[in-house]
C-alpha cells in the first residue's frame, strides 16, 4: 500500500468526511487543499436524477460564467470567406474552411472549440467520427452553429461553456482556476448550478441534484450540500 506523505495527509484531513459544505465554504476550502506548483482547474461533478436514455432527460446546455474559466481556449472558425474577418476580429485562433476540413480528415484536432455556420454543417457530417468522440462537433444548442460568428467566438473567449450529461447521469465541467478568489469560484459555481436547475425536465422524479462534488487536479473531493438546489 502506498504511504501517504505528511503534507498529503494534512490536505486530506482538512476535508471533513461526510460533511456537506455550502458553495462558499467549498470554494474557500478547495484553494486550501490545492498545493500543485501550477494553476489547476476547479472541476465540478454533478450527478443528476435523470435517465439520459430518455430524450427529454438528456440534459445539455450552455452557460456564461461571470468570471470566465481562466482557460485560454483555441477556437477554429469554419466559415465562408465573407465571414472570415468577423471571426478573426473576434479572436478566433484558426479561420478558414476547406484547408482545415482536409486537416481534420488527416487527424488534426488541436483545438478546443469549433464554430461554424449552418451552411457548412453538411461538410462536417462525414467528420463526425473524428470530431464527435472529442466533443468538437458544432451544435446549434451549444451556440457553435450560428450565422453570428463574431458573437459566438466572443462568447467562448469570455467564458461561455457548453455541458452535457453523460450516460451515467453525471455532468463534468471545469468552472474556474484555483488561482481565482473564493468569491469568483463561488459565483461561477452558483451560476452553473442555477443554469442546470433551469433545465430540469418535468418527467424527472425525486431529487434532481443527487450529488455535487468540487475538486482540483489531484486534490480530494469536497461534497457540496445539494439540498439547497433541490
């Protein structure tokens, strides 16, 4: 059995086993238990009382976090020539169409978000097997398929993220960086959870939020009191 170091034990002991923390408490504590020599993401794991196999319970949405995510996302705008300037002015890292479609066919996926227009979507269909598993396929519901390319790029750059429940009924999402103040972490978490709450399907029975955990890379998980959201 691997021995736990003294420093690691001190960190683990700060999280009271079985205790349910408020969002504010968890936002402060997650900073105390983060000791990496880099700035890790603050992640949420939210288990919902839904059945993702049912179409009306496949929870998916977008949220604009008030303080951004702290991440610098690389955006590819697959657009027609008349929209290239809009995409570049908004800050897209890669802008074009056919050249990038060919690069993707060859296996290139070194981006975080792809934004496109409705007229280009038929060209992306054959690339679904490459983009889908990586979560890169544009989708109107997430705002990444739109004629207002400039706004879409600006939104993503400013902290707009999309999320989707997985087959186990869990949403995994990064909502901040550990270097954020506790207040900013708390504001982002609350905004995210309020957005998920608005998507509660009428067919879902029992508690909608089953459990909510917050953590950073390699840190212990902190359980947030889910009762205040049910």
